[in-house]
C-alpha cells in the first residue's frame, strides 16, 4: 500500500506542475479549476499604462514602488531599474553598465535613495539618485533576496533561498533573522504595517503575519491564493498580487477576504502573472509581468 500511495502522490505532483505550465502558456486558466469561497469583485479604474522607457519596451517588470510623484520599476529581463513620473514620463534608468543580474524588488526611502534586491547576485543594491553611484549590501549573509522593505535605518529582506526574513541596517550589517525554521516555505514580498510584518509565502499559497518582535502567529489567504507575490496595504486593507490566478485579492488586516479584481488576459482590466504591487496617494500600481507593463489604477474612496 505504501508504494501505491507514493505513486499516487507523484502523479498528483506531476499533474499540478503540468497545470501550472499550461496556465503560464495561457492554454488553460487555473482559476477555472479552483474553488474560491467568494466571488466579490472590486471595480478599479485604470489611470495609466507604462509599457516602455522611451523606445525600450518593458520585458518582465517584477517590482514597483511609488514615492511622491515617481514610479519605480524593476525589470528582471532588461536588468534595469526605471523611473517614471506618475503621468508616465520617463525620468531615469539604472543598469546600463551591467550593474544588475536580476533586479527583483525596489523600495525608495524618504531621502530618495533606491534599494533594489538583486535575486541572482544575492545582494541589496543601494542607488544614490544624485550621482547614480551604487553600492552592494548584505553579500556576506544574503543568498536570494526577493522582497524588501525599509523602515527607518533598517531593511527587511525576504530571502527565498534561506526561507527567512532577514533584518539588516542601511550600512549592510546583519542584525537578526526574524523567522524560525518552518515559519515560511518561500517568502516572496513583504509589507510592514505598524509593528506587524506581512509576508507572501508563494509556494505555500498564503500570507503569514505577526508582530515584528514576537514572530509569526497568523496565516490567511489559503483557498484564495495561488503563488501570491506582491503585497501592499492601505486603509486597513491588504492587497496581494495573486500571480498564478492572474488577479488581485484584498483582505482585511485581520485576514478576512474582501474582494478580487482582474482575470487572465491582455486587455485593460486583465493581467497575466501580476508580480509587484504598490500603493500611494490613491494610486495602486501593478507590475503586470506577463504583459510586459505596469498598470496604475485609481482607488476610489
């Protein structure tokens, strides 16, 4: 019976990978095969579409961040970080000299310094926009950094290879690991809200959160999410890029499901493999990776 059971498990695993592959190729929609507990939908108003930096088309936008009147975008395939005005006007780009291998997530602090996680180089790269100079942080203890969040002088890093959230300072010094073995399967993006830390655990199809000083105590989103990536917060609401279901899902800070938006496709209110997501000043920006664009929506309050 034991061998027969393992054969069944292997076949189930093969079927799951096959379905995910077909979804990526747009042959089927995995959403049609999954039960979702609620079908509440939230209409969002498209405000802006960014699909190129001058003549250079976006290829695989992974991360997005809003600060003031600027939109910051990482493109893993182009190995660059782009900066736009909130009306879509190109402002600057970084990475022309091969400084990045695979820029993934981006955060901009209140002083304007740009922090980028380079997934393949295993470091955080700090950019001074005044002169374009770049320095590497965390090479001694990071392996595969994905999501980043800056709070004061501290940088929170989701390291998918180490299955951990690592806290470091802006001088690149290791402070501590905020997770214990088994807390996370594949941490992807993160968001700090007050004294709480929310993390998308992509391979486990869930969001994990807890007090920064106390560890993770709550899990939610199971049954709604399939490979969640980007995460952002506003008005006591958490919005997640539900990557393999090609939509956005919203939850309360306590984990209650609120609404969904989007479906697989290439039209204005559709998306394909949404990845990074960011919110500021009533604008919600989504890195629509599979469509090679960033779509900015107006949040009506």
